[in-house]
C-alpha cells in the first residue's frame, strides 16, 4: 500500500478530530457565558427586590 495514502488518511482523521474538539469547546464556552449572564440577571433581580422592600418600610 502507498505510504502517502496512509498518511493522508491519518491527516484527515486528525483534522476532523481537531475541528470537532474546537466546536465542542466553543459550544461549552457559549453555554458557560449564557449561564453566567442568567445567574447575574437573577442576582440583580433578587437584590432589586430587597432594595425595593427596604424603601417601602421608610
């Protein structure tokens, strides 16, 4: 068998694997950022509610 065809197959598999890994990392990063934003939004909403309650008691 031609050694060039074996190295091309290895190169193709390696390229597909690297592209897949980069895609997975990108999706994980996007999900983490979304979770951080939702957490911050909920934290701000909870603090706003406490702030509104303290104003109504005056």
